[in-house]
């Protein structure tokens, strides 16, 4: 078989997959050549490697307590909270926090949402909080704040009777008028009439 001219071989080598080289004689097409090579020139990129290249390197949180926040906080608010907690803590948005977070900070939400959050962060201690910080523009109110705004003067968390007594005594001490004013104890539930075994003002 006669070898093809070098210039024709070069044209055939330059063909990309799907392209054809037409051969003509006296202006008429007499043949068509196409490349059988299926290799594209260029760099092959592994899609998994490409995705990993876009991801930030993993951060080691082994030496700190990771606090994930389930409320929308600005970066400055998270930085401020982290700084107040100290160098042993890092505060992250829940979407950026690892599933191994130690603490999950959430506003008052439904029990169903709490259960969902717990499944996302199975190792975390879930802490419900209300936040009010005018300087950082953060307001997350819940039922307790709404009750206080309606006129309640204090909220005592669930406790045993002995502990409730201590909490109540402490709360009443805090609610008494400031020094220099009368220190009459706060009346919780004023009686509407004297008890049956107590004489009235006339001694009856």
C-alpha cells in the first residue's frame, strides 16, 4: 500500500472526533476521511477531585467546645459570643458547624423542631435561649419574654418544692424596692377576705 503524503497525514492527525476531511478532484468530492481516534486533547479532571478542590480544608475542632447556633446571627454577633465565652469555645452557624458540635443554641421552637435538630447534632447539648441585644441587632423572644412584657415580674424554672422556696425567696429579695425606700415584702396573692379561723378587725 502506498504511503500517504506527509501533509495529508498531518491533516488527518489534526481531525477532531466527528470531523471529516473531504478529498476532491477537479472540484468534485471523491472521498471523505474521518479520524478514528477517540482521545481528546487536554487535561482529564476527576469530578470528585474538582468538587473537593472547591471545599475549604477540614478544620480540627478537637481542642475547643463547638457551639452551633440555630438562630440567624450576624458574623459579628457570633464573634462577640465566642469572644465572651473564651478561647476554649468557637461559635458557628449550624449550617457551617460539624455534626459533632458540642452545644446547639436554639430559640424557643416546637418540640418537633427540637427533635429534628437533635437528630442533626446527636452529640450536642441542646440549650434553649432568648436573646435581646440592641447593640448587635439581635431579638429572639419566646413565651417567657412575652409573659414578662404582659406584666409578670419574674420567671422561675421548674424545680422541687425546696428549690422553688429558695428561688422564690431570692426573686422576692431582688424585687423589693431599692435601699432608702420602704422594704415591705411583695404581696403575691392578696387575700380577698380573712380566713375563717382569723378574727376580723372588730374581734369577731
